[in-house]
C-alpha cells in the first residue's frame, strides 16, 4: 500500500469518483495539500480529504475506499497517515463526522474517535461529530 499526498495528476480521477467536490474545489484541495490517496498495484484504492474546522482544527471531510479494496486496511492506513501528518504539523486534535445510519461510526470508534456532538438537518439523518486527541 502506498499513501501519498494527492497531486495534480490525481485531480481528474478524484473529480470522477468524488461526487461531493467539483473541479474547482479539487484544484483548491490539492493546491493546499489537503488530500491523500492510497494506491495498490498501480491503481487508486481510496482517498481522504480534509479542511480546517474554525480555521484551526483538522476536520476529515471525506474518507473513501473503493469497494474492491475494503477490508484490507486502506481506510485505517489513510486515517493513520493523516493523523501522523496532523501531529507533525503541531495539531493536538482531529475531527470528522458521519451520519448515524452509516457503519463508519463503528470504524472510527475502533480508531479511538469519540462522539462529541451532532446535528440534524431537515430531511437528513443525524450527523455525528467525532473527535480524537492525537
């Protein structure tokens, strides 16, 4: 497994596979070094992108591992790589969120994330905010 910062050469693929961020956003994310890709056998297996909550706390906006690569440690690898980078940059805490009906809340709990709150938007499932000291 290779995990590296996303680069300009990854943008077209990421736009094609991430319905939540368009071309302009991906240009910005990659330009700010706020995304990582996991690769296996020359193929992209998944990605992680993040921003800053309150302009200071790293917030993982998206973690995706393609179906064919799930259950093989790529998600854990991406998260741990990101946490190591955030720690190296001097951060003491990271955040993420997931909707209550998704299994990912259990994945994050196994990685040491704890629910610290949440919110409910009209017509949407409850969004759980998760935090972890690093």
